[in-house]
């Protein structure tokens, strides 16, 4: 009986400590551009945190890098496209040269 009472008291103390030292935030968000984890903090501060991150140097550089990668992929794709088949004129000129 004494142990049961002590266990209840300990559980109450644990719950008091948990409530006292726990706080809720909006959580974290992962930036799709640069992969940084943003701790959103308080509800009022979340937009400011996002704005500060987006205007930051690292985020801007990652945006530039991603844009450059897309340009290079497009150039590579254009280079790899097969040449159009020769027209009748071109094929006739080729066969007369041979």
C-alpha cells in the first residue's frame, strides 16, 4: 500500500516536471531548395523566419546553382537530340559527291 502511494506521488511529480519543461512550437520545416531545417518557433515568428531564410545568401546561391543545373541539362538534352534526316536535296548532293 505504501509503495502504491509512493508510485502515485512519483507519477504526479513526473507529470509536473513534464508540463513545466515542455513547450510546443510549430515544429520544423525543410527547405526544398537548399535542404536547411527551419525551426519555426512561435506562431507569430514563423513568417519572419521563412523570410529571413529566403533572403539569405546560402539559399540564394542554391537557387542559382539549381537554375544553372537546369540550363546545363537542357543544353545536354539539345546536344543529344538526333539530327533531322537529310532532305532529298541533301541526300542527292551527298550521293553525287561520292
